[in-house]
């Protein structure tokens, strides 16, 4: 795993908040993070923690009923304040996105070449021959053999892993600086997962782009990410480099997540699990949203929302009882 | 040898649905007859023969003659030209216009969709035929006015079908993917969503052409569509209605032509529905 290449952030998300249904439901609450150049940031959390909405909010890809506020700084501009035409230039051209289900994210009636070409038409000045050559290059880049023939084929003629490669080829067609990946391997077989993750990392190095990876799989985070941000009920509860967080989780939720992952090579022990389920968005408990499920919870946790406090640059946690969590030791 | 080749390597079987083959054959023949009626018709459609009035089917006149001694077969054949035109011209404008409106409305949702819903309600409250007859009687009889009348009402059905389908498609991931790639709304609607959403409209179009022939001949029968002495099935049926008891062939053979052509369109529609079912 290679570390972040520079410390200068390419993406700076500040106080991002996403609400739905006239502000009744808050899916993302005051989320701030940065992504450095060439860095892979993992957004981790259970289903419903707001990680996917956070990712989509970066390029304002939320349903019409949603409202996104805060600031997303990208190359000196606030994406959230951009006009539609500017936004279209950023989407797909500078920031691209890949999805969880590679089948449904590809258009079933258009051949693969046409779908790659659509991106090139929208974001480059290449002519017909140029687009054809670029499409072949992209197929080689994402590891699909026999590019010339397979470009003519339709998505249903590809296997799951190959479809995700096609999706990546489409997303990378115009050399984006940032790739948003929404659970890109969740729908794939474990062996294929590894191949796709490795491909994303290789392409990150090759194209020196940054990646924000949303996942619920800590194994994926450990294998691919430089830094991670743990989300719970729409808020970030802990951030840090992957090695820092794995070595010493400072938030009870992170500790619980890490404890629920089986580890090879260590002594056999009972797997921990976090009791209960994440709260629905319309019934988030007062105070720290995690307090009903937390073994360290105190009265303070039930009264006020713990602020996200910096421990060191890039390392922060939102927990009143972080000392007891640390004292309880690593769950691993 | 077992077939272990991946799906993409297997030669594509050319298995057209049977209804499509049958319906397509009927339609191709109909189009051929409509395009070159003189090749198929033994007589001129309005050649009077006062020596052969109201004659039953015979070798000289396979479908008999009418009260002016005109050959019924030749008139039925020449009527193909008008009735196939009706099938196409009465539906092509509603198909294109309705599909486009429906795609836009379905994608936009919100107020546009609510307003459109009211228009649909208003149109489907009236029986189609009554509405068309009302419009034709305002504009005056004739084929062009009939096309206008059908067009004014007919697009609503295409729009409704397409809007419903687009509403489904726009929620799928590939629509989001299109937005995430920075494509314009128009590009997403017409290049990405519509090809996935158009099948029901195309299938309905086939059925609608059958309905248009029925409607066209109904209006012809009522004297609001094609005008006599033009050879048109509805006009012919009207011509023969006073002789039904003695010379049934004047009305029955045009009726058979209507049924046969309608069957051709319907079968083609069924076959297309089967053929165009999206592969996943």
C-alpha cells in the first residue's frame, strides 16, 4: 500500500449536509473531509449510515427531493454552487463515478463502444477515429482482452467482473482526477473483488487520480485505502490513516466494527457483534446517535452530540469516552 | 459435443417469433399491393360495366361486381393504397409527437406530469370515435382532416405509455450513471432512456395502425373520411349496405380485407413485443 503522495487536498468537503423531504430527514449531517492527490479515502459504515449519499452529494447526484448544503471545494470552486453547465463539465470529465451493480449501471441496449463514446463525446474533442482508438486503449487499460471485438458487444454479453471493468473504462474515459466508487465490489465474487480493487489501485497509480471508496467491508478498506472515515447515522465519527484506526480505534463504533471482522493468523476468539441496528433517519436518538448501542455510553452521550475533535492532523474522533474506549484495548 | 462456448461466441440463432413471421408476411404483401395496385387488379377500380351489374363471384369477377358493374376485387385492391396510407399517416404523427412528449413528461415529473395527467383524463373521458367524429365535423370531411382529428387525440395514448416507461427507467442506475458522467438531460432522455422505454409504444403503434384502419373505414362508412367514388373499404361497405340481402359480396370482401390487414398489424405487434424484450 502506498501512502498519500502529497498533503495538498484536491477535494475539500466542508460541513456537507444532505436533507430529504423538506428537511425532515437528514441523511448526511455536517460532514467534512479532504482527499489528497493520489489518495484513496475509504468511507465506511453500515447500511443507512449516509456514506453513499455523502458520495453522491459531492457531485450533487441526489434525487430532486434532496437538498445539499455546505461546501465542496474542487479546483478552487464550490461544486454545490456551480451552474448546471459547469457541473456537467466536472461530472464525468474531472470527477467520475462507478456503481455497485455494474449490470444496472450500464445501458442494456447500447453496445459498450457507444457507451464509452458517449463520455468521450461529452468531455473531449476527439473525432470518430480518435474515440475508437481511445476506447480500445481503455479496454486494454482495464484488462478486457480482444478489445476490438468486445467493444461491439452489449453489457449482457459480459460477466459481472467484466461489466465492472467496462463501467470503470467508461468512468475513466476522459481522465478524471477523482474517482468516486460506490461499493464497486459488493456485487461481485470474492476473487473478482480482489481483481477489481487491484485494478482501481493500479489505475490510481497510473493516472495519478484520487479515489473515494464507499464500502461496508473493512477488509476492502484495509486492502485498498490510505485513510478512512467511519460514518454513523449521517455523521463522521472517526477519521485517520487506515493503520492508525485499525491499530487503535478511538470510537466505540469503530471498535465494534473492527471487532466483528474475523482475522486469520490470530488465536481463535469469539467474534464481537454490535447489538441492535442503526437508527432510522426519522428516529435518530438525542445526543450521540450511537449511544443506545454503545457499551461505554454515559449520561453526557445521551444529552449532547459529541463534536469531532482533532487528535492530530488527519486523525479525529467524536466520542466523549474515548479514553475508556482506548483503555478497553484493540478488539483485534 | 457439448456446447461450452460462452454466450458471445455462440452463433446467434435467427429465431424470429412466429407471429412476427406471419404478421410480417401479411403486411409486406399488403404494402406490395398498396404500392402497385395496378399490377394486382384485373380491372380499373372505377370502370363501369353496365352489362355486369350486381354479379356474384365468378371467374371473370372473383369477388363479384357492384351496382355500377365495378369489379369488387379491383376496388378492394385499389383500396389498399388508401387504407394503408390511413394506417401510417393517422398514426405516425401521434407516435413521434406522443413519444417525445411522454419521454419529456415522464423524465420531468412534478407539475408537468400533473398537468399531463389532466389532459389524459380529459381525452380518455370521451369515447375516441365520438371525439374524432366531433373534430372531423368541425373541420369538414376528408382524409387530411381525418388525419388531423386522429392526431390531435391519438398522441395522448403514446405519451401516456412512454411516460410510464420513462418513469421506471429514470430511476435505474444507468440513468444515474449518465448524470454522473455529465450528460445533458436531453442526451439522457433520448439517447439513453428512450431506447429502453420505446418498446411498448412501438407495440402499441402496430395495434394502433389496425385501429386506424378500422377507424378510417368507419369514418369512410359514415361519409366523414374518404369520399366516394374513391375505393376505400369503409366507403365500399357503405356502398353495398343497401344490397346486403341480394349482393353480400360488395360489403363482405372489403370487410375481410380489413380483418386480414388488422390481423397482420396485430401479429406483427405481438411478434415485435417478443423480439424486443430487453435482454438482461
